[in-house]
C-alpha cells in the first residue's frame, strides 16, 4: 500500500490530475508509483484557467484505449462546459488542452502585479 488517499479512480487533488483506473491502482498499491505521480504533479492538465469552474458532471470516454473511462466535465465561463483532454469521437466539449482562450491564473496575477 502507498500514501494514496483516493478511494477510486477519478480526479486526484493530491497529484492534481485525472487518474484512470490503471494509474489509480498503481498509485494506490505502490509507494514508488505514488512518488512518481507526486513528482509529476499537475503536468497532465492545464493549470488554473480562470474560465474553468468546478466539476459539474462526468462523462464516459469512447476513444480507443480510453473506452469506458470516466472523465470530469467542468463548467466554463466562456464555452459553457469543458474537459481536460480528448475523450470522445466528435467530442462536444471544448478541450482545455487545445483551447485558444485558456488564460492561466498565474498570467493574470502577474499582469496585475
């Protein structure tokens, strides 16, 4: 067992990333993997876009390799809803990874300082 405190796959606040079932099992069962995920904390999602709000729903992926995987859907001030990545064929949500409107909270705070 590891220091993992998550009870199921999904968003992990400790590692600041979405953990599919395979990653969650590695993290949950192995301290070595837990530490690897901690070193890579947050590198798998855009950081703090000022437009992205809280998680409002959950979807089910339909892409090869991710089929059936659950993923979070967030509110977005600009686009209504958004996701962090590509999960579905003909995806209806704007992806933060490719969104040209993404504005980091770090950029906004440094511009106002």
